[in-house]
C-alpha cells in the first residue's frame, strides 16, 4: 500500500511506499515539517521527512501495546514529543525523543 501526495489543487505529486507499509491510516505533521503516518495492519508508525524523499519506521514507546493503530496526533513540549495514538476505540500515549 502507499501514501499518495497531491498539491492544493488536487494535482498528483508522488506516491510514497515502504516495504513494511500495508494499510496506511492516519497522519499528522510535526512542527519540523516531518509527517507521522500510522499503519493499521502492521501496528507501525512511520516518519516521512519534509522533502518526502525518505520513510523510516519508528520504534513506539507507549504506555500500552497497540492492536489496531489508526491515527496519531502530536504535542511538542521542550525536549520531547508526546503522541496520542488512536488504537481502535482507545487513546494510547506514546513518546518521541
């Protein structure tokens, strides 16, 4: 599966893929311009650089294990970023350093 990128006018820009990406779900944009993308099938969190030229998986540090990761929101506070991960009907807290 893939993430398709379009501009403001709906013009296709590019298709982003990763070998571990199976069912992309929710995303958020960090203050740095990087994009976090959840994958519901693989329970993975991906980070896409702001140039949209590379995708890497991120090891999740959460308060509880995830089962069906569908969305993410982020809050930056000094030296860490708190993640609010939607997992089915539950919100799980995670951290980026």
